[in-house]
C-alpha cells in the first residue's frame, strides 16, 4: 500500500508541475494532461499461471516423443498447470528448435531435443537460424540411451579387439551403415574408427530401420545404433551385440562388454534434454527442472524408460549447460578429424 500511495503522489505532483509550466507558456489546457502511465506491475507473479508447451522436433512415436508424453502429466501434477507436448518435425529438429528460440522467454515454452539437436547439428551446420549456446538456456538432461555395435553374425569377429584387427587386415573390406549422414549412428562409427585407428566405409540410409535391416540381411557388416533399435534382432539371433558404447554396461545387455573396456575413455551415448529461450528467469528454469527430476523418479516413468533402454538423469541447469558445451566441442573435433560433411 505504501509504494502505491507514493507512486500516486509523485504522479499527482508531476501533473501539477506540468500544468503550471504549460500555463506560463500559454499552451492549451487540453495538452496539459499528464502522459498515460503503465499500470504498476507486482514484483512477483505466480508461476506457472497457464499451460506449458514441450516442443519436439520429430514426429510422434519415437523414443523422445514417448519420454516427453510420459513425463508431461507428472510435470503437470507438480506444476499445477497442463503440460502439452507439441510435435514440430522437419529438418532434423531444426524447425522445432527454431520456433522455441524465437518464443517469449517466460518459461512457458520448452524445447526437448536429442544429443544430435544440441551438439551434432550445431557442430556441422554453419548457418543454423539460432545458436545453441546463445539462444537457449539449458534446463536439464532428461535421460540417456545406450548405443551398441551391432554386427552381422557372419562377420568373423567376437570382440572389439577382433573387429579392430580384422579392419586393419582388411582396410577396404569393412563397411558400416547408418540412419543418414551426420546422424548419431554415423558419428558413432566415425568416432570408433578414429579411436581405433582403422578405416571403415560409411553406407548411409534414410532411417534406422532400413540401415539395420541391411545389416541383418548381410548387405552391410555392422552398424552403430540405439539399444532399442537392434535388441529384438539380438534376441532372435539375427544380429550380434558386439559391444555397448557408453561408460557402463547396459542392464538389458549385462554380458556385453563396453568399447571402453578395450579403448579406455570411449563414450558414445545418446541423450535427451530440455532447454528454454535465453533470458528465461532462473527461478522458472529451476522450477521446470524440479518438476522433471521429480517426474523421473515415478515408478511408471522408470518402467517406460527401462523398456526403451533409457536411463533417467535430471541434472541441474548448470550441469547440463556444461555438458552441452563439452559435447559440442567433442563432436566438432570428431567431424574435423573425419572430414565429415553433409551431402
């Protein structure tokens, strides 16, 4: 009340002074009205006061869409407002990410993307309509998904060491498939080749399904893919899981060693994270992060993630920001060493 009375008093005094000056200058009284003043806004505002949107740059049905949709109602229950998942596919996620970069930085529009959106695409595409580091404020890494080296059973290798030896003995005889140029399966293959000091021929496909199908058929010898993409083929004996590519063995493939057990420090893990437009108030970012972290602890969410071969994360905005920067730098180096370009 005290602040409001002071503001009104100042306005009234200002009006008297303006009227006196205008009278002395023989200005029409009609012009002597004080300028319209904006309403005094409260210093704090309840957040959130309306629905939030999670924008995804891919069509419905994929792993990231499934994770967002199982998390959304948990976030809504915690925040007290609806949380709507909105798919804006196109250009490998660029269209959806651009729409969020241009949104109001008010905490009501969230981008949920893949590691490719946050680090691979910015590392290789030089004319993006946004900067991942400048136009977004990280919220949290939501989850991480294991990657696996899947080989055709006819390839005469049983371990990572044997694969490396085979590739060195056959420098033009090993090929690997991917879901397309500059996607994570492509990048994982290039990173493995670089780390192992070998050469492999890349065979890009239009999507993970045809890529894996041709490994099963023996048209291509191996591929690097998410655990959920090839697991069923391992279970029916049509593919062999040679190694997992993260820092630890996967719960769904406990007997399969990691690449790091042969090449120390090797790590390729797909991950999904959330970010908001730069300039979003820090307290609102923290509120979103808390709702995500709490949701990731719910039993039904954990069950869904486990079925996808995905582990929950839910780290802090500062931790996620540092991780994005490190991943971007890492993939820039991989692409420079592999001379990788988009066709």
